[in-house]
């Protein structure tokens, strides 16, 4: 006989208080919290390469800011808080613990996060009116999927090793090869 597991539900304010007192990062999904897993060497190198590249943007500090790993994004319409790998906001965000109006979100996709990044997070991120681009960077192959808002519709583009990643809200173009610099790729 299968035992039923009791699910604990907490409010957003309880979640934020728990996070403030914890060394562990949690994502919050409509009353439930999920601990964040650590990343791989490839994941971290990709994130660092993206942070370095976005640091060249002429829009940084005027008013855009780039945040990596530890800045959560709030999706207020659904009571959700996620930690993207990289997020950019070009608006004055009054809350210092999360962003609610990002223009760019980047997730580095691993086998363990692929389904969530491609479906759940994608649907929730694309609901943000401020979002211009959602970028999925494959960890195990030099491939980047860019979802870009074009008026009221979203377009999807797949980039390979010789392409350029256009980050509209930062007025910046980054070679895909630069995103994957020094990143070990699995053998085929």
C-alpha cells in the first residue's frame, strides 16, 4: 500500500523569510518550495562567459543591470519565484530581493533541468509583459535557442557555433563560440 505524502504549503512571505534565513536557494511555485541543485563545470563556465560578454553592453547602468545566479524573478500572476542563470532588467526595480520586470532571461539547460526550462519556466517567463527574450543555452552542445518577442507574438531561432547571439535589450551581439569558450563538450 502506498503511503500518501503530506504536502506543506507556504505563503510567499513565509518563503521569502525562509530564504533570507537559509544558505540554500529555493524556487517557489504556488505554495511549494524546491531546493536548487548545484551546477556542473560546463554550466558555470557558460554563465561566466555570458556575464563577461554582457559586461560590454553600452546600456549597463543606463538603466540596465545584469544579474547572475542569485537574483530571483517574480511572476506575480502565478505566485512564482525562479532563479534564472542570468537575468537583465532595464527598469528601475523597487524591490531589492527580486526582479519583476526583466527584459532578458537566460537558462543554461542540463539534462536534469531541460523539461522544466523548456516547458514550465518557458510558459511562465513568456507571460511577463516586460520580457523581450528568453534564451536557452544547451550545456552539452553548442546550441542556443532564442525566443524573442516580435510585437505580440514570439519567434524561435536556433543558433549554432558560427552564429551570433543578439541580446536586444542590451544592444549587444555575442558570438556563440564566445558563450562556449573553454567549455568541455562531451564526446560523441
